[in-house]
């Protein structure tokens, strides 16, 4: 069937249809690179965001040289000074986390190889959230400290309408490089 055998209006409709089809394909061919460019632009923006985040993390890590090379041992020239430093650390962490320090006692230091084992027994009082934060900061901070014993009881004094008050007893151990073990 040839186009010449079709009536004039149908031939014109077919011609217009072909022109529209060719123009549509040309438009798609022209728009395709712009669509791809938009997709690539979004990928580049995502990569920039990721790079910026990595740079912020690297800058933050570089800004904390004490954290990167933090000291794992308790500072102190002698075991007595290191024990006092451990006692100060426990007291400071308790204060920062809303616990009240009832008492502390530094245990006698012991030698273990090249290191001095230091221990502090402490009695604290406070709420559950403060205890959780205290234990977390104790075990994840510097110097490296270990909880050897932990006792948690509900305090005898109960305040109506407030969270439970806890009595906490714990023994914390750390290591120092002190020269002597008293």
C-alpha cells in the first residue's frame, strides 16, 4: 500500500505524525544530556557532602591531639601521687554526672610487671541516668580504667514523685607507670 493511494487528509495526518515523531525524538535527544547532567550533578553534590563530612571529622580529630595520643596510664611519679590522681578522676567524673561522692579510699598499690596497679573504692549516691553516664565515661575515657566490683542498691531515703536514689559502691582499677609501689 503506497502513500499515494491514501486520501489527502490521511496523508497529511501521517506526514504531520511523522514530523511530530521526528521532532519528539530530536527533543529527547536534546534533553537527554541535560537529564544526565542533572543526575551527575546530584551525584557530585552527594560526593561533596560526604567529602565535607569526612573533612569535618578529620579536622575534629586533628583538633584533639590529646585524644589521639591520649595517655592510657594514670599520671604520677609515685604510686601515692598516681593513687591521688585516680581518686581525683573518680571524684571529677562523679561530679560531672550528677552523683554525690560519699567516700573514697585508695587501696595499696601493687606491682604487676612493669606497671603499678592502682585501685580506689568509692561510695556514691545518685540517680540511674547519672550512674549510667558515670560508668560509661569511666570505662571509655582516658586513662584506661576498669570496674572490678559494683554494688547498686536503692537508697534508704525515698523522695515521693522523684526518680529512685541509688547507693553505689564500686572498686575502680587503673595502671600507672610509677617507680614505686607503696
